[in-house]
C-alpha cells in the first residue's frame, strides 16, 4: 500500500485574525538559528504583527493542516517594497515551501507596481535570499539589537 501524501499547504491572503499565529511562526522561525531566549525576546516587538499590519500591507500565508507554515509581508512605498516578514516553519525548511512563497511574493510585488525589492536579512537567511536573486547592497542596523548590523539586500524586478 502506498504511503499517504501530505496535503500541500494552501496559499492565501492573511486576515487580521491570523496576526497572532504569524507572530508565533516568526518567533519560532527566528529561534531555529540557535538564538537564546534573551535574543528572541529582544526581537519580539519587531517580529510582532498586528491585525492592522496585516490589513494595511500585503500579507500572505501558506496554510497547513495545523496552521500557518509560512508567510510574508511587503511594505510598499512608491516602486519599492521592503520584505518586512518572510518566515517558514522550522520543520519546513529545505522542503521548497520557501521558494514557493518567494515566487508568490514577487508576483504580488509586481502586481503592486514594485520594481525593486529590499530586505534586511538575518545573517543565517542570507543564502536563501541570494538563491532567490537578491544581491548584497550594504548593511543596515538591526531594529531589535542595538549595535548589530544586518546584510541589506536588493533585487530589481
């Protein structure tokens, strides 16, 4: 007998009610890199999504059977979009869900008239963003950890 296949997560626009689950996902995803509890607590405010954030900015998620397994949020200004959130559940890293979510992010950005993406990346996620075509364009100060600098990446669409 063949093994049952897992259902493919459904890609959908997030609602305000999703904000707490997306915040939880962001914190779990950040912690996968081995950061201690103090570091994660320092990031909590920056990684928090409110219902208002989700309603005002393009926010999409991959809905699995037990809840969100990935999400992104864009902050669009003129023809540039900041990738404000881009997280996948730790158990889905290296399964192709991040790539699937990224392709939808680019389609969403283009549909909004965006011609340039920017992201301040966690150093551990740098390889993923570069694999998605982002190029390093300098450094940016962390919004959570004073004195910490993050790789700043850009991509023309």
